[in-house]
C-alpha cells in the first residue's frame, strides 16, 4: 500500500502531473532563467531544496495551524526556506547568485511550492510530503535543465558553458562546443525562445502520452490467443 | 448594402486559392524588377533559395501530419510566403539565414497553427522578425544601390554570397531610414544635401522599388484580390502622422510624408502584407481601423522606436488585435436591431 503511494507520487511529480509541463506552474522563472544549463541547474537546485523544506515543515505543523491562517503561515515557511537558500548561494556560488538575481527571492511566489504546500503537504504525513516535494522539485528541475540545454545549444552552439559558477574552478573546462563558428541564434536565448521551446517540449510530452495511450488501447483490443470468435446466426429481434 | 445589378448569366467562377496566389506572385514582378535593377540579382537568389526551403519544410510537415502533400503544395501559398519573406530580407543573404527564415515562417507561424487559413500571424513577417531579432548584423547589411556603388554585383556574385558567404565582399550602405534615424539632430535640407543615398524623395533606388510595388498592388486591386480599405487606411494614416510632425523639415521632424510613403517597406507592406486575408481584420470598417492603426504604429516605431523600419512589427502587433477589431465591427445583419453585446 505504502509502496503504491510512493510510486504514484514519483510518477505524478516526474511525468503525469509535472509542474512545468502539465500544471504549467512557476513559468516565470522557467522562462526567465533557462538561457543556459548552469542557470537552470542553479535555480532547479534552489527550488528543489525549498520545496523539500517547505513541504516537510508544512506537514509538521498541519495539525497546529487553523484553516483561516494557513496561507500566511505557509508563505512564512516558504520565505524562510528561500532566505536560507539565498544565503547558502551567496556563500558558495556568489557569481551564480548574482546572475539569478531577483529570481531567487521570487521562488517564494512560485506557485509550485505554495500549490504543493496547500494541496498535498497540509493534508498528508511528513514522510510522504517530503517525498512529494522532492519528486515535484525533480520534475520541475529536469524540465528546467532540459530547456536550458536546448536553448544553450540552439542559442550559442555550445553546452555546459560557465559551469564553474556552480561547481568550482574544476568545472571551467566542461564547456562542449558542438558547432565551431556557430552564428549565435539570439531568439533562443531571448524570452520568446523560452516560450517556443517550452511549447515544443509540451507538444513532445503530449505526443509521447498519446503514443502510449494508443499502444495500450491496441493491446486492450487485441484478441487473446485461443479465444473463439462469437458466431451469430439467425436474426436478433 | 449594394446589390449587384447585372444581367444573366449570374454564375461566375470564384477565385481559387491557387489563382489568388499566382496573381500575388505576378504582382511582385515590377517591384522585384526594380530591386534587381538597383541592387543586383541578390533578391532573385533569395527568392529561389527561400522558396526551395519553404516547399521542403511544407512538404515534410504535411507528410508528418498525414495531409495530401502535392495537392496542398499546389495552392502556391508556401511559395508566396517565401517570396514575400525573400523580398523583405537583405539581398546577398547567406543560405542559412534564408533557411532559418523559411523554417520560422512555414513551421512556426503557419503549420504549427494548422496550415493555410489558420495562422493568426502573417507567416512572412514572423520569419522576418525572428531573423531580425536573432541576427541583427546580417539583417542590417543592405547592398549599395546602382549609381552609388562602384558596380552592382552579378549573378555569380549573388550565388557566391548565398552559398559561400565568407568569400563574398560586396559594397554595403546604410538605408535611407537608417540615415534618418541616426541623424535626427540635422535638418532635413542639410541631410538631403549631405547624403547622396537619400536621392530625391525616398532614397536612391528605394523610391522606384516602392513605386514598383505600388504598381503591382494597384493591379491586384483592379483584379479584385483585396479591397482598398486596409492599404489606403494604412498609407493615409502614415502620411497624415508624418505631415503632422513634419514642421517643414527641421531637426527631429522625422521625414516628410512622401519620404515615409516611398521609403523602406511601406508600399510593399501596404499591398502585400497588410492585405493578407487570413491574419487581418475581415469586416469593412474593421479593415479601415486595422490598416490605420498599422500606419500609426509604423510611424511611431520608425521615429520613436529602436528599429529603423517597422512594417513587420506593426503588422504583427495588429494581427494580435484583428479578432478584437472584428468583434467590435461586426456588421449588423439586415433586419436586426443593433443589440447589446454580451
């Protein structure tokens, strides 16, 4: 039973109810900071951390806080988690903190986080809430990084540039130039490119889903080996 | 409401999409001829290469969507989109620029929305704007016109510029609209005296290109391809605004009405882009409003905005507004009172 719950939670967060591709929540940071992999990874990590912290904390206080004041209490918790994240980033990844700028404090207003706090964590046990936060954060983060990679490749012709901002000087050489002498395609890096690529990712996900659905339908309708055909003779009145 | 009073036979052959598209292609000829005369055969290479990519992309998408490929390609709409885009692009553009433009026009603006007749935005202008904001350098290098350049490039040069861009070195020059934007502190008289590119009215070469597109547009109007409302409203609004701020040609006057009408993409836009039946407003009053607002936006962006020419941006912005305009200008059907709108 319990295993079932965790499997469903992972499936929901990563695919079926993916915050970025299905719920379309948190689009503002999704569109704004995914111009490169390192930015996307930074924000994904920050969001994941905040989501786990806030879901756990909200679940812990769910019997104490009354319904009337629950939203302010949730926002306070989320804001504290965001502040912690911000201070951590200032300490360990200062350049990235400067690039992400306003979008770090804005994690507080990310609908994914408040949505999970109110929709799941405030009604469920601590373990499950924490796991739900992790899965939702991962689902959001994967889309962020994927989008960042796509836009970086199309925009600059390279991948993993400036990874030293996040992983220290050892990562400075991680940059992979895919096309030499690539003419920068500014649209992919500018906000309209974010919209277009997000739309294409959503279309791809829907395509995969409908493919799975069709195959499942075909399997349902396929005759079972050895079954007999129903023979109808005479007229049905 | 006007009733047609003609004798029988009343049956007439309606214009098919293919016929309309062929007429549009024919109507571009005078303008394209002027472009070839003044700027060399670069525009012809542009048209050929862009059409090739547009047809290839269209065929690929139709195949993917399970639509009849040849029957749909036969409506010529991909070629028209490609031709309009290629005319708008700078001549001697590299092939990859044309390919990206064709992809944005056909894949993004047309087929993703469902193909011809379903696109809310003008595909050629979407392609142009995608290129303009993505590749500002390539999009702002215009060839020098005949009479000012030492020599106009030939066909071999044009092919070389398209397929081996690194080896091509043609004479380029700022367009008249560029010149006017960058020298807003000079009076127009001084500007015209100091820069030969400005010519008499709209710039050397440019004025004849504009007149060529005007001639093609008038011919299409005569053939009944579109009604006069949108293009006339656009040209009138642009000229009126230019006249309003002209103040006799002092510094910052923004250019004379004639300059605005005969420079840049005004005439091309008025007759070939604004008249797009799919993405524009459809009611008669709606077309007047749609065209006039495009004219206003063109003037505002040209004189106050960041880009020298503004037809593409103005058209795309008004494409957004076209359904809204249609909603408020819906004609009253005969015999019905003008009821309250929901």
